[in-house]
């Protein structure tokens, strides 16, 4: 049994690499899109605020699996054919973006209004206010839910196996298909996912401690 | 409406400014001039529009009609006729010319005392790190906090925080300093140290427009006092005249009587 699993390890490693690649893409793309749209939600003109609000509420109200199938099987109907990998990344990113928007809104919203006013009063422009006054303070509140979201993204990436993409989950299933050793392989898979996410939450705790000096 | 007796044009010229929040009119055609080097105090019951007026001067609040000029330059609008707002960059540049000190201090909690003062010097005035640091240290010395340069706001008392707030505003070398009830959030024993700083700035010729409930301070430090009621300027004059018990202005007399009853 062990030899069989050892034999499968390089294959599992490939799947794991893909899991990390999907997670990384989703996390980075959703961070960029979510922060931009979140700033639009907090500070933008009314039409932009409404658009972001509708986007976020809609996306968060749909099961992520439905969203993924919609992008892969539904969008071709309007002429948008995405390869399964990019369909999965797009769906997961949309979902994660909606969450990042809410984390950002919460974090920025928790900064007292006087901070914006004081930074306006010394003549900082909007971007400078965000960069030097608002974001440094909001970061501490943004980080914990966001890291939670990152671990969700790593776990959620297992859904891409349902579009036939050979990530860690799919690789495990294929090895089980050959070896019929379901129990040890699923345990191995669980341990790998756990190791990644545990490392992330450790890193998060260290970062939070570094920023805990900010008191209002 | 009295204006300053100076022949030189006013540094701050507020003319016929009106503003409503929904159905409530908070400023009713307010006009006011502050000459260079003058200290003008605005008093009045709460809800009379004092703070709103102050916030209009550096355009933290917009207003519906009228004009506000500093050094002859319209503050918030490119042209008061069309009421087209200035661009973000323009507004920021205009605001850098006015300093503001807030009731709740509003120091940046993630920056040290020196860091609070240096931010505007670095990013708005474009000073080097070393230059900004030395200006910050100079002003912290002026407000008696040279030894607190590297303390975070949370490590300072309310009075110390407010003195940093003042240093942050004046370090930018504003044309006019706006003080918005800067001692109202302080414990009584800390009020004196903050007012002493304001007094020394006044002696240096800093132009100031302040809203305060410290009548004794207003009497001693102001060139003129403006009494506001119901969003309008109800009386303007030298402290002696305004704070005289025998004033003929009914509203002012009521305000002063009520004030004396609650403070003495």
C-alpha cells in the first residue's frame, strides 16, 4: 500500500502545484479587483456604489459551484468559451472579489471620519489620504478576515476538480481510482490542505501582532 | 455688519455664505472678515452654525451660495458663479494653506508625534525626511513636547495630543489657523496648557479663526468676537463690547446670561 502511494507521490505533487497556482491566481486577482471595487463602494459616486453593491450581493448569494458551472457551461451561450482552467479561475476570483470588497468596506469603514478630515486639512490628496492614513490603519482590520478568505480560497480550489482539472483533489481521486486506497489518500490530502492553511494562519497571527501597536 | 477697520484687504473674506442640510438651514448669509494677524473668535449656542462655518472655510463642507476667499482666492469653487468645484488636487493645495485643529484631536494613531507633523511636510510640502524631522522637532519644542517626538498618540494625554494637533497644523505654515472647540474634549486641568500654546501663537501674529466656549480666553486673546445665532451673524465687535452684560442684543444677552449661570 505504502509503495503504491509513494509511487503516486510525483503525480500528487503535480496536482498540489496546480492547486497552489489556482489559489495564488485567485487570491492575487481578487485582492486587486476587490480593493479597487471596495474603494469605489466606499468613496465612489452613487452609480458606482450601486453597481458594486449589486455585484457583491449577487455574487455572494450564489453557491460558488453554480457560479463555476455558469461560467464554464453557461457563458458559451453568449459566445464566451473559456478553457476549463480559466473558467474555474474566473469563477473563483469573482466569488473571492465580492468577499474582498466587503472586508475592505468593513476595515475602511471602521476608521473614524476625523482621520479623513485631519488628512484633508493638511492638504493630502485622495490617494495620499488612502495610502498614508486610511490603509495603514485599516490593514490591521482587513488582515484577519482576508487571511480567512485566503484559506477558503485554497480549500475552495478543490472545486476546480469538478471541471476535470487535475488539481490536488482530482489527483487524489485518480490515484484512488487506480489503487482503491481511499482512506490513506484522503487523509494525506487533508493533511496537505491543512498544512498550507495552518502555515497561513500562523503567518497572519505574526502580521497582526506586528500591527497591534496601533491603538485609537 | 461690521468689517475689520483695516484698509488692507482681509486675509479671510466670507461673504453671504448660506448652507442647508436638507430642510434645515445651518448658515444664513454669513459674512465675516479676518485681517492678517487678527484673532477672531466665534461664539454662540450649539447648533448656531459655528463649526459648520469653520468647516466651510477649508472646504471640509461645501456650501450652497456665497463665496469664501483666502488671500483673494476662492476656496472651494473655481468660480463662485458657476459653482464648479475645484479638482481634488486644487482642493488639497488650497487646504494646505489653512491649518485646522479639531475638537477630538484626530491625530494619526499609527504615526508618532513627530510622524504626525512630518506627514504633511513630506507629502504636501515635499520636504526631505531630515528637513521635515527638524521642523517637527522645532514645533514640538514650541508646544513643550520636544521629549515626546517618538511617542505614539495613545501614549500621550489629551492635552499633549491636542498640542501635537496644533503643532501639526502650524508646521505647514498656513495662512490662517482654524480652531474648532479645541479644548472641549479635554479634562479641565488640561485646558490651560493648550490655551497657553494658542496664546503664544497669537502673540507671534498667527491669523486665527476659532470657535470656543472658553469665554475668558476669548475675551483675552481675541481681536474681535463674532456672535452667531440660528446660522447667522448676530453681533460682531471687540470682546469688551460683545461680552458686556448691558448689551442691547437680546439673543446675545440671553446667551451670555445662560453661559454665566452655568459656568460661574
